[in-house]
């Protein structure tokens, strides 16, 4: 074959394979933070079943310690946090997606302290990029933000100062570009912080009002000409932050209670919720302001009935689904809040729902994985007992769903070509 012909053949092959390779990489890396891509909770995987039995799990493994954090996945590795001995030991663990085997586990000495009975000492979820995994936890004297390599070596470890909260912490870090960003809205001195992902050095720190601890994890909003970090807190409402500098771009004080759920966006609106253990929960739908300040943000509407306090809402195809703590699920038209349906599915909930194609998945506090249709017609596909309580949110990567209970991790679904492995607990 002539050189020119060989070059042409290589170009054709590369052109055909590149989309496939790109797609495979995207599929494997899509769940690198709490609630997956940009915190949306959305996956288009076609290989996660709506109904299943115990025999359908690829594997089930026992985790070291217990916790509420959700899995973060990068290629063939799953990252989680746990705790032992009432928080005196914090654990970062890495498992294989293939069989759930523990590749490494790192234990860090800590101290026990007061927390809410429904919280855990390992509630913040990890964030991961191509080189490192980032974790956070707190004791009253120290809020920790740490980076470890994919092989478990500590790269850097930051002490972000005291953390004051009667309930302990729960907000998760995110990765944005070459920075790790964490919200530190607490009862004490509060701030938002961005650090260099490679070194842990501070890039910027924005001071915040101290009113009540917030557990919300930010997302990146791209509704204008430049990206904005959206944070939610009881002290500031919804805030738009310039990720390059930490400068506040706009802010709307729409919450009069604590924020636990994380903000979401759909159809040009930003949604957040607030609430309390005593009730009074509501959802706020906000039209964001533009960046030249010619149009300030404004409240479009509020939903005060069966709004979630802890679970984060999920948006899909012009609809927003509210999975309330008391097991009442509502489907609303996102642009005006009009109710389409509302049903009680049973149980109480602390984890958040995710959407896989056209189905909603959420795990009850009692450990039942409930599956509903994400559509204008209510449909219950099934309720599947995991055999143990859970306050975690599922993750989906590589076409596989990972469900975490207090002390176990399950793998479910995947390509039909992948051979089923025996269901076993270690």
C-alpha cells in the first residue's frame, strides 16, 4: 500500500473510532462529584434496570466503617468516605468497579463530637479528577480539606479553621478547572474557598455572613456569557460567584431557614429549597440576574406544599421533581410551578433522587430503593430492599448504578456483554 493510501486509511479509522473512544471515556467518568455531572443527578445510561432481584447485583461488598457519603467514580475506581468509633477514625476507601474489591483504604485519627442523629461522621461526598480525590470532614476545631492520589497517597491536607455547627458538617467539595471549591457556611466565621487542586494553596477566599450552617453543594451555571458558581445558604439565599476571583456577581435573599439540599437549574431558572426539622420547608424558583447588573435576580415563584428539606430536587425535560423527606413526590412544570401530579410513595428520605434516562431512583432511610417514572404520568416501577438503612444518593458511571447503605455498596446493571459476577458480601 502506498504511503498516501496508508495515511488516508489511518485518518478514516481514527475518524470512526474517536467518537467511540470519547464516548467511552465520558461514560466512565461521568460521576466525579455529589450527584454526578455538575450536580444534576442525570444519567443517560441505558443499562440500569427499573426492577431487579438480589441475584441481579454484579456484586455487594462490606465497607470499612459507616457513613452517608455518595460514591464518586473515575474510570475503574470508586471513592467513598466512612468513619469508625463514633468519628474517632475517618476513612477514605477506593474500590474496583469490576468486583468491588478494596484497592486501598486510608484511616485518619480524628475526634468524636456532637452531631445531628440523622447525620454521620462521613456525610460529605468525595470529588475526583484525573489525578486526585478530594475529601472533607470536620471536628469543632478544624474543617479538613484533603487531596489524595488515586493510589491513596496524601498529596496535601488543609486546615480551614474551626467549624461551628450543632449538627456537624455535610457540604461536599467540587472540582472546577484546576481548583477545588468548598462552601464553608457555618454557625461561626463563614466563607467560600477555592484552592489549587495540585498544591492545596488558596486561590481565593470570600467571607460570608454567619447565620446558620448550610450543607448545600454548589453547581456551575452557564446561563450568561461566563460561568457562575451557584451557592445556597440561609444567610445569603442564592448567590452567584465568579469562579475566577470569588467575587459575588449577584445575590437574592430568598431563604429564611437552613439550606441542606443543593441548587439546580432548568429552563433559565435556578431552584433551591430551605427548611427545618419543625417544618416550614419551601422551594424558591429564581430568575438569575445578568452579569452587567442591568437585570437583577428576582423570585419567580415559591412552592410551600411538600417541599423537600434534605433531598435535592431533580429537573428533567421541563419538569422539576420534588422528593420530600416524608415520602411525598411531586411533579411540577418548571417554568411556572404548576402541579402535574403528587403521590405518597412511603418511607422517609435523606438521600436525593437521581434520574437515569426516564426513571427516578431514590433510597429511603429504611434502605428501600424506589423507582418511579420521570414523566407526566405517575408510575411506580418497584421498591427494592437493600437490607440496611441508607441516607446516601446513588451514583451511575460506565452504565452501572452504585447504591450505598450505611455499611455496604452494591453494583447494579451494566452492559449485557459483561458477565455477571456472583452476589457475595465480603
